C-alpha cells in the first residue's frame, strides 16, 4: 500500500493499521530531520511523535491528490521552527546542566565505521563539528541543507515541502553551504 493509499484509509475509514504503517515507515526519517534541525535527540523524539499526532488529528485536512511525504515533512519542519522560536523566547537548562551552554546538550552520534577506536573518535569529532556548524546556520538555510543532503529530497520536493519557489531553494542551498564552509573553516583554523 502506498503512503497516499494508507493516508486515504486513515482519512476516510479511521484505519489505525494504515496509520501504524505510516508511522512505521516515516518515524525514523522524521526523527532524523528533527534531530538535525534542533540538535537534540530527545526533543527530536518528542517532535516526531507530535508530528504524527498532528497527522492523525488533521487527517481530514489532507488533500488526497497531494503527496503524503510532502505534507508530513512540512508538519515536521513547522514543529522544528516552532521549537526553535520557543527556545529563543525561553531558553532552558536541564537539571544535569552545568550552565556552560552547548556542551550541556545531549550529543548526537551518527558516525559509525569499521575502523579502530581512533578512527571512530575522529569521525565522531568531525560529525560533532558539522552538527555544531549546522546549528549555527539560520533556520531557512539549515532546513534546506538538511532536507537535501541528509534526507536526499530533490530541489522540487524541498520547494513543495517549504512552500517556496525552486529557485529560492537553490539559492538558499548555495548560501547555506557557503556559510557552512566558512563555519567549518573557522573550526579548523581558529585564529
């Protein structure tokens, strides 16, 4: 069953098995997106769960001629933007926090490899540098870079998800990657 067929069944028949199938297919990609957008694995799990809650509650708003994945990505991106705005208004520290800032956040571990411990540590350090640089990008650049390079969406799909022209997606990608390169160069050459 395609995503659109499953969503049709959820929308018209309140089919919980079809909804569970959608969650099973999309839970990991949505969690990855949210983790990369927020830099927080625990918050990403919450946001992914909220995204699927919204899908179910807003199931009657889904356009049956639309692509389900585009609708779901948009819901998740909006939730991430809302979370970023909430953080800007009212920053929080965890109970375990030392108050020193970024190093207090849970660390994301995406690196894996067959090399030894030294190679694994280097890969984790590089991944952490990229994650930190990515988090420094403005939201509108970060979202495009993540959807393109981590979720492998095409420019046209990103344009549909974000509701912007494809040319804007491409210019944001170019500018986002340029800013990311500067941030990463500054990490390698701190003067």
